[in-house]
C-alpha cells in the first residue's frame, strides 16, 4: 500500500492516456466511418458547419489557454508527469480538467465538419475512458501531493460539465 501511495505522489500514470486515447478515437472514427458508415442526423448546411467550426475553435482556445496557464505556473502539461503546482486559475477556475474537455470539443467539431457520427460516439467513449484511466489517477496524485488544498479546490470546482 505504501508503494501505491508513493507512486501516486510521484506521478499520476505511467502511460500518457489522453493523447493515446485521442489518437485511437480519431483513427477509430475514420475507420468506422469507412467500413460501417452511419447517416448523419444533422442537416449538413453552412450553419451546421459553423457549429462544427465553433466547437473546434472552442476546443483549441480552451486547450491553448489551459496550456499557457500551466506554463505560467511552471508545472507540467504532460498527463503522465507529476504536477509541481496546484493550478486553480485560468480555465482551471471553472473545471478541473479543461484540456480533456477541449479534446471532446475538438472531436465534436470534427464530427460536424465531416458528418461522421462515429466521432460523436467515440468522443463519449474518450470521455469515459479518460476519466477512468487518467482523471481518477490524476486526482489521486493531486490529493496525495497537495492534500487539503486539492480537496478544497475539488469541492468547489466541477470535474467535467
């Protein structure tokens, strides 16, 4: 048990799950769109494309803002590396994991732009898997490292939406 606690203190995970899962979601959606295409439920007009662009732009903006916030605090952006600082400002003021939210927004944006329903389905799968494989271990790491400061932050800040 002490080894597990020490491991959680050092870093949240050995594998950088979010980028791995994101690549798998994109590759999976493209492959499934070719071998098992599903009809797009939307209208697929110019306004719908703007919605897709909006989701994509929001995803990029949130990811950049979060990355810059982490950099300003001189802590890592790498999901498998240990945090050196508990960041609670910028987009982290509103949500505990804005980069993963940004990833889901990007998948939704690509879904609308390509009219590939598999991107939507795999965005939900990504969210579930990233919660299990990354967020929960990451939150254990943050609690082990920052204690009451983490618990106070987690109590007032939502994990996802």
